[in-house]
C-alpha cells in the first residue's frame, strides 16, 4: 500500500512538473516577440546597434557619445561585448526576437543535451530534474531573453558534462569554461569547482585544462586591450561592481531558495553519495562551488534569479549520474510527499506567473504609445530601464542602475546627468520603480534607479500623465520654448573629438 501511495505521489509530482514545463515553453513561444526589453537586453542591444552602425563602442561617459544629437549617451559597456558582437550581425529590426530565439534555443537545448548525456540508469531522474529547471518561470524569464546568460551557461554546462564523462579537465573544456566567464563574468562556479577537484585529484597532470583556459582569456583580453586601449577593464569594473547588501541577500536566498533550493540540496546529497564514482567528485565539486558562488553573489545589488542557472545546471548533471535511492532509502513516502509539495509550490507559481503576462503585455505597450503621443519625432523619453528607453528612443540616454551606484560612490558626477535631463529634447519619462510620487526621504539602496538629486529634479520637471501595466508615464511640465533636432551639436562634436 505504501509503495502504491509513493508511486501515485511521484506521478502527480511529475504531472505538475510537465504542466509547468509546457507552460514555460508556451511563454517563450507566445511572448518572445511581444515582451518589452528588460534592462540588460536594452544595454546589450544598444551596444550591438553601435557596432552595427560603425560607431565607437567604448566611449568615456564623462565626455559622452554625441552620435545621436545634442543630448549625449552616457553608459558603461556591460560585461565583455561578445554577445553584443554576435548580435551586431543581425538586422536591427529583427535583433530582439533573434536574440531571444537564440538564447531560448541554447537554454532548452542545453537541458536536452544534459539529459541525453546522462547515465542511462539515471536518465529518468535527469529528465525530471531538467524539466523542473526548464519549467521554473524565474529562470525562463532570464534564460529566454536577449541577455548573454544562456550562451554563457550553455558553454559552461557543456564543458561540465564533458568533464564528468572524461573524468578530467582537458584543454577544450578549460577553454569553454574560460569563454563562458568572458561572455558573462559571474558564470565561473562550475568551472572553478571542476578545476579545483581536478588539481586535487591529478596534481601536476591538471595543467592542460589550465592552459586551455589561459589561451582563451589571453586571446579575448588581448583583442579587447588592443581595440579599446585598455578601456574595457574600466568599463567592466565600473559597470558591474555594485556593493553587497544584507537585505538583498536575504530576499534572494529566501525567495529563490524556496523555488530551486530543494533540487540543489537533494543533488548535493546524491553527489556526495556518488563522489567515488568516475567523474563523481568533479560533478560534486562543480555543484558545490557554483552553489557557494551563487549564495555569495546573491548579496550583490543587482543579482537576480539568473545567478541560479549555474547550480541548477550542476544539479541536473549530478542527478544524471547519481542514484537518488540512497536519499530515499528511509522514509520513501515522506520523500515522495516532499517532492510533490515542492513540485506543486514551484509549478503552480511558475504557471501563474506565465498566465499573468497575458494582461501585462498589451497594457505596457499602450503605456509606451501614451508616452510618445503628441511628441515631435526628435524628442526623447527617458526611463528607469534601458530596455524601455531603447524601445522609446532607439538609443540610450544613460544606464540608471550603474550610474546611480557610481554617483553614490563618488565615481560619477551627478551634475552631468542633471544637465542631460534638463535638455529641452527630454520631454517625457516612463518609470517602473522610482515613482515620483514617493517621498524623497524614502531611499531603497538595493532597488533605486535614481539618486536623490535626480529624483528631486524629475519631480520638479515632470508630472504624471497615465498608469498602464505598472508603468508610470510622465510628461514635462513646461512646453518647449525652442526648436530642436537630432543634428549633432558642433560644440559637442568638437569636444568629443578632442
């Protein structure tokens, strides 16, 4: 009787996971061409557009890029521009959709490869784990976007799978791990764990993998050093070096842990039980290091669910070669109940989030229409997310998240930002977080997109016009007093050339 109940519970859990997985696939197919760009997508696609149009990519934000008119773009290049370079070969009109299609294919393709490459004796549990991961909405939202995350995790995941099969880090896998980190600098956990275990197991024989990694880093870093005259390092550090915050860590670990924590914890236990099998210690090291790295990075302001992609991939790899039976030897019925509850909790939440997009997308698109209604073509509408600004203006004025933290740390002059906003061309704003109705005394370090000086200026210059789908649309209070155009200012152009 107990065995029947156990099978029924596990079958129900598998059905829930299947429904959530199908819902997430539907979300990708249904919304990829309709969803508005998020912040990182906007920055990466903007960088791709500058490369596509033959413009200089690494520009000093203090000087500004005046290629679009008298109001400059001020930004730091996000990450290393490998993904943006790939996207610059795509026609501008199709770039957002193609970027999302590529990312989705890489992510779900990786999960499929991990299942096919698993041990035949453990393929069923690997399939369940992969579907659980692929059906988690908070992961799909990032892995199926135009961000570089999917490319990075695909490179790292394939390298990790190859390493467990060969029971060593060879030059090819070492190079893949390094390339993944170059695409997205935080994707280092799987590679670091496997390198550490390989050195511990094989001592001096582990050098070929390190050589492969060094060659890739040398080529990529050398190419950027030559083409940017060293600017890439400054951009990378200032663009990504946000501080740590305890409240951010608590929100991330508690919020994401309840979705993915059980899978990762169970895989760690299974991996420990199978650590003496060929490649078992390497797989366990990869999962342990990526989990530890994710927990640490969860405290970084700006961290999100995409940081959990690595340990989830590591969990699928471990479960694809480790038996789960030692974990369930005692209390099988209780274990089956736990699996069902976790599947229900994650599956229902993911499916519900997918359905809610049906109401958000049209409302948010209407908000952008309202924001530009009645404005001259050359006018600009700023936003607190680069993706919205790119959709509204076809360019960026600034990258608020990075600039705000640089202002707070004294590394960027807020007066430049204020001057740009005061330009007559900036006629509107669309905000999601830093709503102007919020008291100026309320400051949220982890989530604010504008420093106090900018929020105060926006309150003085703009007034609320409409609210659609969580977007607040503002319009400049005073009417334009002089004509303007997108023709570059001679003064600005001369200053930039110097």
